[in-house]
């Protein structure tokens, strides 16, 4: 009885595997694809990556990432392709460029300015 | 009172103005990347004939209104009567992209509601849709005679949009070449 139950429970463990719908890619491609997928924003549900999203468009984008990896494309090529269609928005990490300079350099600049101000303000007192 | 006393207030005001400008922007609205860019190359079958493959040459030589739709798309039905009216006008072709649909479902939907398109491209796996930056159906693009995308509208078209934006743009594109 116990052995039977155990067999049944072990059989249950294989169910999640059956639930995967795109098993025909090699593990290396799958790992790479997930890494790339996490860097791409789902354009439908905008606060999720395409790996996290259940939107049909995200599913198609996930497939495209895998197809392109299988075809030998690099991560940079895939990112460039997605960016061509959807712009910087599709990248979850904003690129360092003109319109994001304030975002990237603002906080450290503010910190330095405040530190300098703090240091030079205290000097006359000592 | 010195000028110095007003500095915190000044910073506060600048901050408020920056935030107020931020509030007027809709972060859900994505700018289209492909305005004034060539319509991407593609090769897809048509919805009504699996064996007929169309490509980007379809969009050269005449002005095209390209409309992304699907039988599953609930708001597509609202713009459909407007598309049927547009079909009666001349000076441009109407191209449909049947997006993420089953072939028979797409065909049935057009049979039931009327087919305003001269050609319908079948795109079940978003291949063309992702290339042109589709976010959600319906979406409408205007492509000029040289195959450049000149306009994009996201959401269901309304008579106001067609009369105020689309038809004047088509008239302007006719003057261009």
C-alpha cells in the first residue's frame, strides 16, 4: 500500500514537465533564452518580463527568442531586433544615453555635490 | 529676508513642476518606433489562401491602410463598420493582418461581419506583428507608396480619427508622389 502511494506521488512529480509547451529546445538554449527573456519587457503587461508574463504576445516573443538562438543569433542581435520594433521601452534596464543621463548620473552627482557641500561648509567652523 | 531663504521653496517649486509634467505623460502609451521607417520585409500566407504568399512588394506603388485585427479581439468589432465604409473610398488599398488567429476563425469572422480588406495577411505566430511593433489589436498603420510607415493608431478607429487624421494624411501622401 505504501509502495503504491509512493509510486503515485513520484508519478505526480513528472506532471509539471508535461505542462511545458515548448520542450523542443536544448537546455543550453533554454537557459540563454530565459536570461534574455528576463531582460525584455512584456509590452502588453508592462511591469513584467516576457518570461514572467502570461500574455499571448509574450509567449510569441519567448518563442522568437528561442528560434533566433537556435538559428545562431547572439543576445545582442536579439536585443537589437526587439529594440527595433518596440524601442528602448522593451529593455528592462534603461540604456545609458542622452535622455537617460539624469537617471544614471543624477543620483551619484547629487551625492557628490551634497558631500562636497557638507565638507566645505564645516571647514570654517573647525 | 535674504535670497538664501527662498532656495528651499525654489527647489520645491522646480520639483513640483517636474512632477506635474510627469503626470501629463501616459506611461502605458508606447511611442511607435517605425514611423518614417520602411515597412519590414515579410513573407506570409494570406488568410483565405494558404498557398498564396505575399511579401513587402504588396505595399509598394500605392498607399495602404494596414489594419491589425483578430476574431478574438473584442474592440475590433467597434471599428469594423468604419473599415467597411473606408473600403468604399478609393485612392488606397486596405490590407488586413489577421493576428494570432485560427485560419477558420478569422475567415468566419470576416464572412460574418463583412470583409473590408483587399488582401488579408495571416500572422498566427506574431512574426509580422512583432516586426512592426504591434502591442495590441486593433492597430492601424498607413504606409505610403514607397513602402514607408507614416502613421500608426493604436486602438479602435473612430469616425473622428478617420476624418480628421487618416483621410487628410492619405490626401497629403497623394500630393507627395
